C-alpha cells in the first residue's frame, strides 16, 4: 500500500509514511472487509459512511505539515483511522463525529490501541470545538459547500486547515493557511469525492443521493 499507492504518487513525508506502514488499517473496517483493507479505494464502515482511500488520507495529512507539537482538530471521526494517524504525528487530537454509533466505536478501538492523546466528541463539527481553540491544524474529512466560518475562527496564527469544498458529487481539496500576521490564503489541491458534511455550516440534513464516497 505504502509503496504503490503513496510513494509512487508523490507522498514524501517520512514520518507519515512510517506511521502508515505500521498502523493496522484492517482494524478500522468491518471484519468481512479485512481482505480489502489495504486496497486503493474507500470502504463502507456502516451508517452510510466510508473510510477514505489510503492515498486521500495521506494527501490530506501531508497537507497539514505536522511536525509533532501541534494541537489538531478533526471533523468526521468515522472509523478513527485518520484520527490514529493524526495522534501519531501531533501532540493532541480533538475529533468530532456527528453519528454517536460511529464515535463510540472509534473511541473504543482507539482506547484499546492505547492512544491517550485523543478526545472524541459527538456533535456538529461545523461549529468546531471553541473551548479548545486555537488549533494549529484542522482537518475536515467530509465534503462541504463552503469552509465553515467557526473553523476559520478557530484556526491559529500559522495554522493549516484542509477541507473538501464543492457540491455533493465532487469537491476540490482545499488548504487554507493563516499567516502569522493573520491573513488567509486558499490553495487548490485537486479533485476528490467525500460523503457530505452535515451541519449548521455544511449541508442541511435532508436526504440527497451520492453519499457513497
Ligand atoms: N476520517 C474518516 C472519514 C469518515 S467519512 C475515516 O477515514 O474513517 C466522514 C464522517 O464525517 C462520517 O463519519 C460522518 O458521519 C461525519 N460527519 C458528517 N458531518 C459531520 C459534522 N457536521 N460533524 C462531525 N462529523 C460529521
């Protein structure tokens, strides 16, 4: 997985590659999908949600430029796989999941794997986690019509925010940087397709199609 899917496509962050080499991705997918856990596509994790494709996880994580001491906010805990990677690369991870069943399952697994620097909360991640702000890095793992205002407010000076922005069928992976002077710069990192970010500053709850990757 690491050689063919990540290194050959240009992922170079050595700390990230080392973590993805040893983290057991199969533990984060349903047992009947263990045989496909390291393949080059997303997989269903229940509740109509998916664990992202390994390359997308790597691309988004690399874009956060984590060096070790960061406080990170993640929106969309899902399986907890991305959460574990962030916890290996940064000091503290705060992760918000809208669906309680997924949050509880991820929390249980991450605790069993002995992560002590992760906190999981059930709620609307488009509102952020104001009590813990500011964050050095913010990662949103669901697609949004726009960058939620509260997340921009909770991004610290020098911070990086990565989020898929677009309609419900396709999005542009977008990185927002806040300079040390405070101004924001948006960068386009290419196309992607995620399940919808549902919340006050994302999509409305009403049913729509296309929620499968
Ligand atoms: N990083 C996860 C991706 C899961 S898919 C993984 O690789 O397993 C995206 C997740 O975002 C889903 O679990 C979905 O329930 C969650 N989500 C959608 N809108 C949300 C919101 N407003 N706040 C928090 N989580 C949200």
